[in-house]
C-alpha cells in the first residue's frame, strides 16, 4: 500500500486533533475550520489509506484499529517535525519558540500558575500544555508528542529521564462529620469500615492508594471509582466516603474549612513530583531553559502555597532520593 506519497502534514494534523474529539463538529471548532472541511480531509485520508479510520459508538467518534495505529505514527511524525522546527527556531533566538508540556490532573492545581509566571518572564515563548492521567502522559512521551511531563515516577522501561521537582504529599480526607476527624495518630485499619473513593485505573493517585493498601494489608469494606479529583472532593464533602488524595488538590477546600484531613499514621504519604522527558528527545535551548525554571521554582512555590496547612516535610527536596 503506497499511500505515503499522497499524505499531507495538514491531513495528519487534522486527523490527530479529530482523534481526540467526540465529533467532527468539535474538531472543526478546535481547528477553526468548517465541519465539511474536516470531514473532507478525513475522507481523503481514509481513501489514501484504504481503510476506515473512525466509527460511531454511542453517537461519538471512535477510532478503528487502523485509526489507532495511524494515530500513533502520526503523533510521532508531527512530534519529530515540531522538534525540527524548535531546533531551527532556537538557532535564531533561545527565548522564543514553543514548548509542549503535559501534566497529570493532580498538577492542574499548581502547574498553570508556574506556567503563567514563566510566560510573564518569557512572553515570546509559546507554552502549550495538556492534561491527562498517568497512562495518557506515558503515551504522549512514548509518541514524542510532548516535550516535558509533570507526573509521578514513570516506569523505567519507557526510557525516560526523570528529575525530582518537588515534594508531593498525599493525605486521607474525610467529611467534617467523620467520627475520627479530631482523633490523633490512629492506624489505617480504623477506617476499614469506611467507603474509599478511588481514582480510575491508570491514575497515579490510584496507584498510590493501592500501594498504601498493600503496604498496610488493608482492605476497605467498600470502594467506589470516580473519574477526577474534583468529583472525589465533592463526594467526600457530601459524606460518601474518605479518600487518599494529593494535598496539592486541596488548597481551596482546606482554606474554606470544607474538608477534613485525618491524622492517620504513615501520612502524609511522601511522594515526589517528577519532571520527565524521553531519553532520546533532543531538548531545544528554549526547552532546557524552561526545564531549569521549573526545577528552580516549583518546590519553593509549593512550600509557600501550602505552608499554612502544617503538612510540609522537615527535609527539603535534596533528600528526595533517600525517602523514595
């Protein structure tokens, strides 16, 4: 099948964006095109490939097997082209160009503030960021579709470079009416009768919860899976159960006194935010400058933001390797 000669970069760009949208209409809105224009480009791509790339499932667009395979290759191709573009741009001016940053959802509560601070200092740099769970970020790194990722430690077999960025504590939260709200230093087993609210499989927060349960030989009487930190927080405040969740998602609720942090032995659970990039990726000078900015500013920023809650560790990030 010799369809490569008939492909265009614009078709690949439209395909990759459409692949993450629920409909052609939504893709057209994001691409600033008309819906017929998007449909026509996808039809031309399908004709060139000789296979359908999309199907309708419950009135939403879904990729076929051919579409999933093409998405993987198209993302890598566009990532390589972006690398070349950034390299050429950096030769002209190191404080311009674009950076693609991906963050796990727990980092959305602080990362945009850091990105805004960077953008004020380097207004010529176009910083684009996307949000997903841990599995999504690993796929973006594997497909060379992102420059840097802020997440927990990725699996070593992926071939990435990970640098400790900041301390990342996890705490157990409960509704204000919880009977152990004011108790001090009790074991996790005291919560065996509670419903635990968990993130979806593939989430870093879910992995931390499962590790803590295994470490403590703990089995909750009931668990409920919810798809976002916001949903979990609202469910906790409504009295549905308790949850192990990142402290960095709780600033608003703790300041307004809407949620309780339980003093369970072994908490806060100490984890570390990591700044991750593919080991084979050639970071542009602009990207390297952005990396240095994050490594220098992330931990002091988080310490200032969360100092009032009295949950900061006694040692700084320099000790991160010894506590992991």
